[in-house]
C-alpha cells in the first residue's frame, strides 16, 4: 500500500472513531422533553376547534455546524451530505424533504434531520468535510414545537418582541429571540405557521405558557 493510501486509510479510521453513535437500541423508548404531556391523548380527547394549533416534532436530530462560508470545498461537501446548500444570507433557512438548515450567524448553522439518521449524517460529514470545522450533536437538549392557526400571530405577539408582520418577518426567516422568559430559535413556515426550537430544560415552561396565552383563542393540540 502506498504512503498516500496508508494515510487516507488512517485518516478515515481516525475520523470514524471520533464519532459516537448516540442512538439507543430498540429496547429503549425514545421520549421527548414533553413526553409527560401526552399530546397523543390530548389530540384525541381535547379541543378540536381553536385559533391556535400546537404540534411537537419530537426526537429530531439537532446538529450545529460551524464552517467557513468562503470555502467552496466546504460548501460543496455540505451539499453532498445533505442534498441542499447552506443558506448564506443572514436570518434565512432552506429545507429539502426532511432536512432543514437555519442560518444562525455568519459561520454557524442549525441543521434538523430525522433522528434515526443523525449518526449517519455525522459520519458522512466527518468523511466529506475538508479543513477546519465543527459539528456538534445537541439532539437531546432541544425539541421543536410548531404553532399555527388564525390567532397564532396574536399569541406570539404576547410572547416575543419580534416584529411579526409578514413584510418584516417573511416566510423562511429565522431569528433567535426571547419567548416569554426563555429563548427560542423561531422560523416562519407559512403566513400563519411558525416553528420554535426550544431547550429541553424550558420545554415544560413553554408548554404551560402557550396554554395560558392561548386561552382566549382556544388551543388545539395535534398529534405528532
């Protein structure tokens, strides 16, 4: 084996050894931060009509990528792995199928993927990405709530200082902001549909806040 091939094999082995598969075996039940709220039962037995609809997108893979947006090689590697290019304009997002990417800062992106694919994607990044970069799996530390409905903007206006007029906050825009007394990464999915990425430790608080803030509109919990 040539020196080049030996080096390539060694680098590949080192790369794969640096990744730990965090997905538990099938004998372990995956539970979201709001598992105890039992949204499945609430969706069946709770209100079916209301101005605010809530759904949890649970057990997704959350990956934070930091890399050089000026590197054509790194940008190409990301597109090879995810099948979609990084959004480079501030406060924007892109999605393709079950993959979505949010611009967080000039060299940082939050990537959400199906939970069971997270390890494979981490491995692919480490095999494909050249140069210096960082990829952190924070899947267990967050969850995603989707809020929609005729009164969702009014509810959010109680909760965040962000200007939610469609001209100021268009579809696809992403901001990191306050939500009541915690923080969230908020993305507009449609005119009356928003996504909140929230920390596990504040999930219960946000759930209670949404229940209270939506009392005048009616809250409909939807199954995941």
